C-alpha cells in the first residue's frame, strides 16, 4: 500500500505540474519509474487480496488508482524525435 501511495503522489505531482504549466511534457525516465512503482504496487495489492491481509481492500484500491494515474501521466510523455 505504501508503494501505491508513493506512486500516487509522484503521478499527481507530475499531472499537477503539467496542468499548471510548470512542465510541458514528462521524460521517459520519469514515466518508467512511475510504471515500475505502480505495477509493483498492483502486484503486491493483488497478493494481499489473495491472502486476505488486514488492509487488502485499501491496498488493492490504492494500487489500482495509482495505475490509472500512471496511464494518465504517460499520455504526457516526451515527444519522440
């Protein structure tokens, strides 16, 4: 769940920077890091739901939302040359 929260904060900060004009696009490295963190959080959230850990609903919800934010941030990737 902590990785999902970290991915959410990074993704929302990036989207906020794009929406207020601080950034015009995101680099491929930043999106790559966000993909790794989000998908790892999703895998751990799925594992928690299978084992029915204490926070499995919150963990799975946060990780799914972080993946959706990651896809939204990925739409602002650096234009390829």
